[in-house]
C-alpha cells in the first residue's frame, strides 16, 4: 500500500488514562523494557539490561537537545494572564545566536488567551530590577511573532527564558508543570538548548548506565534535533497523505556522517534520532540530484525519482558537499514522515517509548516492526507497562 493511502484509524488503540504515566519512576533506569521485532515480543525485562541487549559492535546515537523553559507567563496591566509558548527563533533565526542575544530576541510563538492581548506590550520584572517586555509584532495562522526586550545588556536570552519560563510538559499529562519536571523532563546528556519537548526515550538513561554501555564497547555518538510542538499533533485527516508533517531542525557533525557512511549497525535512541539519521541519507540523495534546498520534503523518500543510492554513496556525497563548502556540520530542516512502506537505510534498531494512538510516531514504529506493533502494544497493555513520555521503554530492531 502507498503510505499516503494508509487510514490512520488502523493505528488507533485503546489507551486508558490510568495507563499514561503522569510522573517518571524515582530511578530512571528501573523502568520496564520490552524487546521486539517484526516477529513480536522477544523479552520483557528492565531498562538496566539494555547494554546486554545491544551487540557490542553497535553505534548508539542519541539526541543531545535540551528542553527550554518555553512557556512564559505575562500579565496585562488589567491583570489578565497571557501565556506565550515559544516555538522557534525568528530573529536571530539561528538558535545559538538567538540564545546568546542581549537586549532583544524574537520568536515564533503560540499565545494563550490571545484575544485579550489586542495591542500594547506586556511587561514582567525579572529578579529585583530587570524589566522584560513582550511585544507582538505580527499574527498569522494562529501563530504570532513576539519580540522580547529586556533592560539589562549583561543578560542573554537564554538567561532570560530560564528565569521567567517553565518547562512545557506534554499536554496529555493533564497537569501543570511541577518543580520536579525541571530535572525529570531533561535527559542526562541534554546540552544544546532548543527543544519544546523532550526526546523522551533518552529520559531512561543514567550516568551509570551510560558507563556500562561504554564498558561493553558500544560506541555512543550524538546528533541534535530540536523537537517542536508538532510532535504532539495528531494526524490530520482520515489518511496519512492528508497530514502536513511539521518541520524540525537537525544538526550533525561532518565526522559522524563520515563514520556512518561505513557503519553496519546503528541503533537510535528515540524517534527524533531516527528522523535525524534517516534524513542524512535523503540529504545526500537530494544533493546528488542537485535538488538540495535546505529541507528534506515530507514525501521525498517515497518519490518515484528518488535515486536510491547506497548509504555509503549518499553519505559520501553529503561529506563532499560539506568539504566543498568549508562546513564542519550539516544544519538542515526535515519534514520526512516515516510510515509503513518506508525502507530504513541507516537505522537498524531503536530505543523508544510507547506512543499515542493515531500518532506519526506510531507510524514510524510500524515502519520498523510492521503489523507486529499491534500485538506488541496489546502485550504491553496486558502486562502493566506505563505509556507515553514518562512511561516504560521498548527496544525494536528491523
């Protein structure tokens, strides 16, 4: 079947609210781990056993993005509360430069209680004497461009948003952000600010587990994909072809791409790492065709004119492109949707969580293990697994 013709109703399963984990376990790596492939479940174990489940000659790739305090609450002079949800930088458009900016920075935002903010700036005091001002510059398609200014040139925007914002936990938790989420909703390897949602498969890792992975000779590498709010958006329409996939920024170093060109077994930590790695292959193919414009289109992997290069050849093309342009990393956007019918090129296995019914993430899982996902998820529901961001984990292999 063509991926566009898939009915999303086929990827709906019953998920009672009580099976959604509202908080993580006290010890991150003590969660359950379900191991499966296209033949179904092969093991029910605990996450601390993950190093034993991964062959020693594997490269394990994780997402080093860090969740920002993206929810900023402001008030009008009348007292009306206005929540500004920062989505991605607008000016400067580059994440690094935006977070380093002093005195002003603009973002694409969602605005809560938007009708109450008709005009005029909003103000808030940071600490004892710094005044933060938010001014809505424009509004289109439900999103706003908001300019933040502050009167202390020694403060960066990164410091400002840390001071005034809160971590944006997933909406399906149906609760307010708590102080514990500040640490709970960050991976131990998070370091590059930019996400508005955590790469949640990484939440299960601890420093001691990473040390055990290293001791077993499993090579760890990192990529960056800044997770957008679109990750929570359900598939729009009856078929997958009707869904407009959100765009996310990826950053991967040249040396890792060179390594991947000849890597035989790559496991990804989380769907974000999967999308990043698979996008690298398609970027190489687009460059080969002379059609690279900075973004991997949603349906490019399925197109009839796809050149179908080998992984080695596609990534070699990408490395040459970087070298020819004096670049040490690729910075790109990706819209690819990985659904049944997709053929994995780089990723041979992934660590992930249990995903929402009818989500693009569940489609990605099905693309790896096929129709077995139904039995796998039914098994998890029957055996007490906890679901979604703070829930238990899976290890899937092709």
